């Protein structure tokens, strides 16, 4: 089942069970290694109190998972959080081309991952930094193309704008979508959210 269809057939959108399932689907590509980080804007609205439910249940829900998180911005009715896998994010930011790109924004090669993320958080307070694309697993060519500094033209668009040869970018998007749908299928088969986030599914992926 497509993950979108899975969420549509769930119960009330303003209860904890729906929020847990939504979070599991959204974090699936990061939990299962298809992207280093996922940025979510958890908002309280009349439809669903995402920020409230995260504050109440989030830490315990992800306590045994392979995902860490950093609150980038905490506002009265919303909270922007970067969820990430330490191993994958370290690999992405230490890629030679990505590291050279990051240096152009003041990231030093001597920075630990923790220092790099804190520096990013500082920049995030006043803008949506272009380098965020690297943290989310977007290919460098697409990040630079979006900035207007790349050498390749815009070719298509999916989860993000693609520049140059679209094959790699579209393949990444497809794997992300497939992982979301796989997690939805697991939950339809009876796996609990904690199984998906922390249990046998994540151990065997």
C-alpha cells in the first residue's frame, strides 16, 4: 500500500496513534538508511497537535531507535526538528565535495558533527540555509543548481528540483518513497510503531 493511502485510512488525525504512525512513515527513509536526515515542522493546529504530542511522547518513542534529533527552532505553536542518523550524516558531510561546499559557508574541517549541527542551527535562526540540502541527502549538483551556482540546467522536479542528469536524483527519491510505503505495509501487517522505529524491522533492514 502507498504510504499516503495508509495514512488516509487511519483513524482520528488528532490522536497519538495517528501521530506515531505518521512519524514512523516520515522518518522511515532516515531510519532505514535512504537519507541522512529528515526535517519536520511539528505544528499544533485544529487538526492535529503535533508539537504537543512530540513533547509528550517523542523522546520515549525514539529512545531505542538509531535516530538522533536536534530542535532547530522552537516557536509557540511549532517546532522544527532535524532527525538524523549519526553514521549516515557523518558520511555525507565528510564526503570530499560536500565538505568543500560546506567550507564556503563557514563550516571548518575540524568541526565535529555536533559542532557542525550547532553552527547550522545558528544559521537556521535567520534563514533556510542552502546547505540544508546536504543534511537531507539531496545531491550536491541539485543543491548548487537551486542556488544558481551549478553548471547544469534544471531538468525535472520531484521532492526537490533536479539539475543535470536526473537518473541519480530520481532513484534516490524513489527509494525514499518505497521505504515509506514499506513501513506503512509493515504496520498494516501488524507491526507496532515501536517495532518499526526500534525493533525487528530496523534491525533487519
